[in-house]
């Protein structure tokens, strides 16, 4: 899989980030919340990202 960094909220490697793949999908890096109370299948996961990251992606014309 080819991964391209689209947008991040900082220049460090451990910040919330959105990536595009050559599969026509996105990868999202963020915190893994545990207090959501949802029933998520074992083969899926949730990540939490700040609203500012999505706003920056839209403002930059990336999504």
C-alpha cells in the first residue's frame, strides 16, 4: 500500500494525521478512545481526531 500524508496538526510523528492511500481510501492517525460505550466489531477500531484537523483538511482543499 502506498501512503501519502495529507494533513497534520503538527510536524511530529505522533500527532493526529490524515493520509491518502493508493487504494482510494484514507488512513487516520489519532487517539484510541476507550470510554465511548459503543459495540465495535473485533475487526474494526475507532480513532479520535480533533475537529481542527478536519477543518484544516477542508481549508487546504484535500477533502
